[in-house]
């Protein structure tokens, strides 16, 4: 096959078409416009570059539509060519997004865009989202505000800063009632909450989970609560290695209670072994720490309502 024919085939068939034909389903909750997560049982594939690229968050596998077929079916490149060619003209279903596509970002830098946004204030839409929608205690929200880690995003969403080793904002996680993503043009490093020089390093997969774990532990002294932003970039790994190299460091894998969380925990264990520091696995009692926090809030509410529903004790009549 000529090089041009190969390129035409690569451009004519998307990775989403391959995954849909292979019975993968979109995980809308965990997807963004730029990174669509597909699941088939325990298998996960993230589609990027508008369907032209992909990667497996549970391994180092990645590539184009041909390598995706090789990865899924264990076939040769020639066999992958035939399978991709058979999908020419197939149109995969697009996820139904609840928010319109954003206009391209301005030419302002990441730090400038961050500084232009307001901090959440009591009774603001973002405050209510964190307190009511995510059940985060006010003490935790205020601690994150004091660390300059939160901003008001559009439509009542939250921006949670990622910082490099020098404290500079490199990007932010975006979470809201109907939206999740990462800052356009930003870089994932680490979200940080707590004492920056703490020896106990609790690594979660989302800023919401880092704050939720901090709520469970009451912002435990000597702990730094971290988030990778749901990914595992080279910059994130480098930042974790810098922290793990501290004298007396303890690396706590507080990642989700699922296959991806276990994979991330294994990577953290490898880093701990390389650094010669202690490693612990801290598994949330639900799939993630915020789910667990919301479940606890629901149980506490049920107990309060149950106590209010008890009849008042009556004094015995005097004889």
C-alpha cells in the first residue's frame, strides 16, 4: 500500500469507530471533548486528537487507529490494515455533551487567566457546588482558598490549580454539575492542599477527591493532599518523584477503588521503592473519596432525621 493510501485510510477511520465496533461504550462522566474514555469491562481506552489517537491509561500502549486494532485483537499490522479498511464509511456515534464547545482560549498565559478569575465566596454558585453538590465541609473549602487553590469557573464550576515544584500555576482541573475537563493549554502536574513540606504524601486522582480525603482525616497534620488530575503525565510523575525523595517521606496511594486506581497505586509503589521511602495503600470505602464522603453525609442525615422522628419521652404520672 502506498504511503498516501495509508494516510488516507488513517484519516478516514477514527479510533472511535474501532472501539464502537469492538463493543466499547463511552463513559460520559469520565470524558471530555478532547479525551473520550471508552470502557469494555475492565478495559479502558482514551481517545484523543479528535479520534486520530488513543492511549491505554493502564499501560504504556498508545498510537493511531492501526495500532489500536493491533492492541485490541493481537493481530499483525497487515491484518490491522484489512480491519481498518473494512470500517471506511462507518460513522461512530458521538457522545451527547451537556455543554457547548468552548471558544478558543485567548492569548493570555495560564497564570494570567487564573488570576483574572474570582475566588469562590460564601453562597456563590461554586461555593454551593462544593458544599451542597460535593458535600465538602466549609473548613476544607476555606483551607483550599487560603492556599489559593480554587477559582470560580463558568456556569458554577470549580477550577482547582495544578502547581509545579516552584508553586507556579500550570493549569487547573475543571469540575462542575455538568462539566469536567482540564484547562485549555494547561499542563497537569499536581493539585496540592495542606502543608507543602509535609512528609506524608496522599495521592488521589482528582482535586475533589483530595479535598474529600482531607475532610475524612480532618486535614491531618503533616499531610499533603495531592491530585494527578485523572492522568499520569511525565510531569506528574517527575513531581511525585521530587516529593518522594524528601527525607522521611511516606507515599500514600489514595487512588480510586477500581482497576485504574490500582494501576496508579502500583506506579506509586514503584516510585516509593526507587526513592527508598515508605508506601501505603489507602482505599476509599466507595469507588472514590468523594463518593464515600457523600455516602457518609447521607447516612448522617438519615440518623438526624431518625432521631427527630422519635416520640418524646413522657414523665410517669405521679400517684
